[in-house]
C-alpha cells in the first residue's frame, strides 16, 4: 500500500489522533467515508455516461468528451465538498478582480 508498512501507518494514525483529538475523529471519518462513497458513485455514473456517449456519438471529438466528463466530475465534487466550494468562490472573486484591474 504505497510502500507504507504497519509502523508508518501507526505513526500517521497517532499524529492524526494528536492533531485532531479523539472527539473529532468520528466526524472526520464519517465525512471521509461519505466523500469516498460519493467519488465511487461519480466514477460509476461517469463510466455509464461515457459508454452511452460512445454508442450514440462515435464521431464526437475525444478532447471535448474528456472536458465534459471532467466538468461533470468537478461540479459533483464542488457540490459535495464544502472546502472546495469556498475555494471556488475565492477563485471566482480573484478572477473578477483581475478582470477589473486589467
């Protein structure tokens, strides 16, 4: 598993316990589990979408197909992960400021 052995994983777990505390760990684990589950669902949905688009639109350019799949994935992740929502809002504001300055 990524070249990590049992001692390294125990050290990482201990550091996480010390950093976040025992009270917050169940909430973090729940959130992480939901995120992993949602990413798996998105992956399944995108693979189904990809198969259906291959059947219906064989002539479509592969580059535009990748962009649409990436866009769908990005939208799903942004909708479900609060930290990314905040980062996207900050990025959008920074882009607006750049346009005003330029």
